[in-house]
């Protein structure tokens, strides 16, 4: 592909730029002084942008245009379906491990929360008093307006209805798997919150193709003796594999037991855990980042440099150790799935030697 010449102009923002106007082929004054004549010099494209200004918040721009596009912006609008904003935000937060700040506009946990007495009184009388945007516009349904309180007596239909209100359409096996996990959680909690449901969805539905699956886990730990973990995994062929190890803690022992079974050497780069809701019975959500010992290089999309590929995994559960193992197995499945999807490299020398023979 033939690239056309381009001239890059910019406004100096540092002392280096001010002193050296030819840095990075960015002649500030020369490029701006003779813009009409740039075409004669071979420049057919001109890029204009502001460096180091940060990225505009997509959801804030979309909703601002949605609210004031007709009145103030001459009928400006976007083609974005705003009802997917909340779900997309939670999905990105889950995949990247970056928690959205509670005070973040539009998608923050406090964006549509009202604690002050005068605010609550105004909301009860007329929601538009303090909300020019309704949470339903971004796909967020208030639990107290749904008319459903999910608990241990709730059935499949109630769960499916609530998931639909949250923007998830599940059928067949996916719904069965989530319902099974839901009943397990509901037996231990008085009420299952929306955040709990989303954590279960992330753990059951949004996972890589299962190569290894956690079947059973037992740990022994405390102030006396060494932490010990026994893990039972279901292998790719459906057979059961059991491993037992000791470690510095229950999670470390469980991870070593998994490594003993899977036999895929990896390096644990990141480990993080947070509670999905408040309380002692909250679901734990764990995220890990692994790097295979057999390192895979990929090109960075911005810098173009070669970097080592990493694989993340997430897990959720009422037990922090179970949640941790699920996240670890999920990341291992991504590594194994990536290895199996890579094209098989055939030795050219071997083929040539066979032909010569």
C-alpha cells in the first residue's frame, strides 16, 4: 500500500518543542505558516489533534448529545444504543480488572444513588428533580423498581426475567448453569443482588472454552501445620485428575495443585480480589494475569514494539479460595486454547531432506 505524504502541525507544549521546532518532523511554525502551499511540497493530508489532553469519556459525550443535541447542538445525535452503556462498562471493567470509580458520571455506582434526605424526598415526588437522565436510558434497572426480590425461593422464570431486565438473554444450558449457581448462592444469602447475578454471569457464561474444569476443592489451613490443598479437575477427555500440594497459604497450595495436574508452566503476574457486594456473605470476584513460560510475542498496537502476551482469567464464588482457583483455571484455559489455535509449524528443512532422499 502506497502511503501519501503527510505534514504534522502542532502547538508547542514543552520547552523542548519550543527550542527545537524540527523535533519528530513537526515544524510548528513552518507547518502552520504556509498551509495552502503544503500541497505543492508533497503534503496531501493534514492531521490535527491535541496531545496529552486525555480521552473524552464516551458515555458522557453520548448522553450529553442525547440530552441536549436537539436544543443546543442543532439536532446533533449519535447512532449509539445508550441502553448498552451500563452493560458494556461492567464488561470492560471485568475484563481489564479496572474498577470504575463510584463517583464516575453516568456509569459510577453513585451516579443514580441518592442518600441525602432532601434528594430522596425530591426523587419520590418527581425523578426529574435530580436526574435529567434516567438509569433506564443506559440500561440500568433499579432493583427497588423491578418488583422482584430474588432469594432461595425464586424460580427459573424469575431469574430469567431479572436477567432480561439487566440486558442479558440466556436460554438452554447457559440459563441452567447460571440458575444452578444462583440457587447455591441464594441458599446462603437472604437476597441476591444484581451485582451478584453479574458476577455469576461472568463466571459461568463469559468464560473461554473449558479445557480443564474445576470439580472439587478442599483446603486445610490455619496456625498449626502447613496449608494443604487437594484439587480435582475434569480434563479435556472428561476424566478426573486429582492433585495435592502444600504452600505458603491456601491459594498458593491450590495453585500448585492445579499446576501439578495441568503441567503448563506459567508465571503469575497479577492477583486481585474484591467483594461484589457488602457483608460477610458477599461473593468474591478474583482476577489473575498469567504469562506462559513459553513466551508469545505480540506487537503493541500503539508503540509497535514487541511485547510478551499475557492471559487474564476471572472467577467468582462465595469461597475466596474457590473463586481464586476458578480464575486461575480460566487463565490456563486461555493459554491452552491459544496454543491449540496457533498454526502448526512444519519444518521446511525436514521436507527438503525427504525430497532429496
